[in-house]
C-alpha cells in the first residue's frame, strides 16, 4: 500500500515522549474491529524523505478474493493515550497464487 498524509493539523512526533502528534500508521487487512496482518509504519524521516514522498507498507495477503486494506493514523495525545483516526480503506481483488502468471 502507498499513501500520503498531510501533517498540517497533526504534526509528526519528534520522539516517543512527544504528545499531541502523529507517531505513525497502522496498516491492516479487514475491518476496524476485525484486523489481521496488522503492521505499524512510523512517520517519514523528515531529514531523508521529503513531505511529498509517499508512505508505504508491504503486506503478504494470506487470503484471496476481494480483500479490504486499511490504514489509520496513530496519534499520541497529551494525556499519554493513543488515539486512531477513522480508517481509510480500499478493496482490491487478490487472485490465488499462480492465477494470472505467465506460466514461465
């Protein structure tokens, strides 16, 4: 998956102890209440990556058919709690292994 995030309203965290900032993103397969294959993706490194570059995560999908892939922003609040954004999801058709290959 690849996506962009606008940090204008919620800046990226500069450390684990920083509050009221985005620490990264959770990427998962499924629904908000039924997540599988969840992966945490930290923020872009502001020194090495420009804000125009996309964030990305690689998932090995263990099912086929129409699969829903989602991403949520994870924010550290000032009260030392973690808050998640509403999920942004997309459904993609995943074919069983070997279908669609050239057979070579």
